C-alpha cells in the first residue's frame, strides 16, 4: 500500500489549486479505473483531488446543444431525456459499457480518461510496456494481440482506447471543456486523445493540472438517426473488439450526411472520415456501405493476432449503416 493525500474540491478553481500545491496529484472521479490501477501500483499518485463535487449538471445550451458536467454520472447521462431523444447513440454507447453499478459512479470526465485494457500494461512485474515505463519496449508486439489496434498504431504501442462513450462523442463532433491554471479552453473530442507515436504514455492533449469541466454535444449533431453497435467476446461486461458509432441522414435514397466513429481499433476513438467522404452523395445501399468501410480500412495494419478485426469492422460498419438506412445487411 502506497500512502497518498486525499482532498475534496468544491469548485474547479479549488481543484486546480489543490492539484498545483501537491506533487504528483491526480484528479479522482468515480475511481472505477484509477483506484484499480492504484491497487495494482500501475498508477502511483501521491495525492488525490476528488472532483466529484464539481458540476454534475446536464443542461441545454443557448444554441440548442447539451452540456454534460464533467462530474455527471454515466447513468445520469444515459438516462437523460434529451440525450435519449436527440443523441440516442450516446445513451446506447454508455449502456453498452461496464455494469449498472460501475456506470452509477463513473463520471463523464473519468470515462474519457480511462486507460487502456492492454494486459501487458497491467503486468507491472513481468512485461515491458512503453506506456507504463517510456523507453522500456512493448511486449504486446509479437505477443497476444486480440484486443489491440489495427489503425494508427506505432512501433512503440499498439494499444486501444477502451471507452464506448468517447466513440459516440467522436461521431457527434463533441467538444471537451477544459479548465487549468492558464484559464479555460475547448478541445474537439477528435483532437483530445493522441495516437501513440513515440510517446504512448501521453494519451491526451491535457496540460499539467488541467481539468475536464464538461463535454458539449453540439446542436448541429442533434436529431440525426443514430446508433451504437458494439461487438465483443461476451454479451455484457466486456470491452469492444470493434464498435461503430454512426449517424446517417438519407434523402431520396442518397446519403445526405454521414458521421462514423470506430472503437476498439485504435489508441483513440477513430473518426472514419474516409468512409464518410465515400458515402456522402451516393446511394444508401449495402454495396455503398461496404465500399465506404473498405475506404476507411485500407489503412489498417493488423497484427498477427487481430487480423480478424478488419473484416469484422467492415461488416459492423455496413450493418450499422444498414440499420440506420433501413437496408438490411
Ligand atoms: C469491470 C469493468 C468493466 C468496464 N467495462 C467498460 C466498457 O465496457 N466500456 C467502457 O467504456 N468502460 C468500461 N469500464 C471503464 C469505466 O467506464 C471507467 O472505469 C469509468 O468510466 C472511469 O470513470 P471514473 O469517473 O470512475 O474515473 P476515475 O477512475 O476516477 O478516473 C479515471 C481517470 O480520469 C481522471 N479524471 C477523473 N476526473 C477528471 C476530471 N474532471 N478532469 C481531469 N481528469 C479527471 C483521473 O485522474 C484518472 O486518470 C469498465 C470498468 C470496469 C472496472
Ligand atoms: S501495446 Fe502499449 S500499453 Fe500495451 S504493452 Fe505495448 S506499450 Fe504497453
């Protein structure tokens, strides 16, 4: 057991100040990921600044979007009337993850910042991991890679991001509201998480002592037919092998608007911009959906243990778009 300080913040400014005052401090949301990692001594903060008393509000914005407080619980978001009616893929993505008990305590901010489920990352004693110990090497490469990345990986790290919620947010062009010692800023969700490159330990663009205060669902992404489909090894309590968050607007049999993001395939939620570009203006049929998937997956570089993810992602993209367009796959 490693000793650490604990302090509870009542406001964002207070949380930032408390974190600045203490060496190696981390913010604490529901603790469902961070505390597990502390038990395994993968994370070793010397202080925890509890931010669960910060904004839990879910409120419509003046321009018709929706702002989710950083400390809002995953369950509260999934059950919120406006989320269910106007952004149904968000509710579906959250409900596809973890368990009811975990969703009751996990927060909006903590969900985005949960860490990878790469088993070598958790094996502190026996495995080399560049994310845990930069420069050490990566034992996943050449190892057991069923759950690892097929897009955007690097020779340093082939891990995937495990949040379902973040994949839905990527498809919706959600915005992450951030506050830090230098003030506030807004970061598009698609730019918030990083690809591994040669620094897989740096997972987001957050700077020292910056806090996520909220996530904004833009008005322009509302009311589109949308859904979230997750393929996993078990029907519940399992992370995605591949997931697809999609929103589709079809007019006169042609695709007028398409938003697609993939989960389980990369170090960050993967916005499928090539698939979207291939779809818009074309027919809404299965051949077009498969061609769009091929356009995105042409860049896939699977490992020995996860080549199955390429055809799986292809079929899941086509099936999800088919469901939204009313075209059975
Ligand atoms: C058994 C199990 C199964 C799971 N299955 C799934 C699944 O299928 N799909 C899925 O998406 N997730 C799954 N999860 C993960 C779960 O969603 C996350 O553990 C949870 O969302 C993390 O939220 P939290 O509030 O508990 O974060 P914490 O554990 O408190 O924190 C996580 C990280 O966020 C940081 N943090 C917290 N709040 C802030 C803030 N406001 N600003 C800046 N940094 C902050 C912390 O410092 C920490 O680094 C599972 C978890 C478990 C234990
Ligand atoms: S894939 Fe990434 S997280 Fe997994 S062992 Fe390699 S460096 Fe570590």
